[in-house]
């Protein structure tokens, strides 16, 4: 003699999230008094349904105790997953808030980001860095104007592996102040006896910070460079 099912199919469908017909399931079981009315079952609804099922079971077909425990375990698993998702959402919000607080301390500070162009203000300077590989020598930085002409060449020697900073005082090789505008920054070195182009970074002050919605992270607005993601910052001066 087979055991009767623990709950009607319509109720099981609701527990599994496959049906939104909460009113029909409650009517079928006669246990709608504990329903939250939101189209889903909570723990109290589930227990009420189970008690109604026990009270109205067929004496000739008693319910399977293993089936009852299995349904309880399934419901507990779903509830645990929902609580875990909620905990992760709260943790994510806290991490974003913490990141925003840390990023706010960057306002007014210079940061290094990857780039080969940077603005020069009238009478100002232009700073940046060069990513130098191991065994590099004769590291050279060239400043190029909008027409493609080299206006300044600076030698950094053999600084060793890592990011090596440089600063251009805004003057050409002839000692004349360069016009304000955007300039290209290019670096090269001799590595294992061969010439090689090197990655460059440019420095700019952080003027504002934007907290993006939906977990989009932070965006820094750098004076003269525009918006860059917080993850693009490689060094803070």
C-alpha cells in the first residue's frame, strides 16, 4: 500500500517557486490563515499546511514519515539559501561603503594611472612613471607635442625593475617654456641589449569621486584626464 503524498502538487509547486497561485493552493489545503499574501509560503504557512494534511489523512493510507522529513529538509534548505543571499547582499553593501570611504581620502591627491597622454597647464609641470623591467638600462622618456615633434628628452638611467617616477618641468630641450596643451609621453630602454618600448603612467589629482549603482564600483574624476575606474589606480602619491 503506497503512502499518500505529503502535500498537494499545487502546494509543492509553490514551495519550489514554480507557481504564483497562492490563493488556489491555500484553498486546496484549507490552511490559508497563516499565508503572508505575497504569493509565497513562509515557515508558518508550511507548518499549517502540514498539520492540515496530517489531520485529514486517509487512515488506510498513512503518510510516510520519511517524506515528511524530506519536505522539511527541502524547505529548510530554501530558507537557508534565501538568508545566505540576504547576508551576501548586506556584505556587498558594506564593502562598497568601505571602499567609498577609503576613496574619499584620495580627493586632492595625485594618482598614477596607465596612459600615454597628459595635459600641461601654463607654467605647470607634468608627472608620471615608467614601468621598468629587470635588466633595463638607458631608460629614456620623451615628451611629444600635438604635431608629433619631440620637445623634451629625459634620461632616467638604469633605475632597476619597478615603476620609476619622472617629472617634466614644462620646458623644452632648449629651455623655453612649452605651450599649455596635451602632450604624449613615451618611454624606451635597452633590455638585454635590444631597444624596447616601455609602458608609461601619468599622474593627475583626484577632483571628485562617483559611487556607481548596482555594484558598479567607484569612478575617479582626474583633472585633465577625465574619468577612470578606481581599479585602474596603480600608485597613490
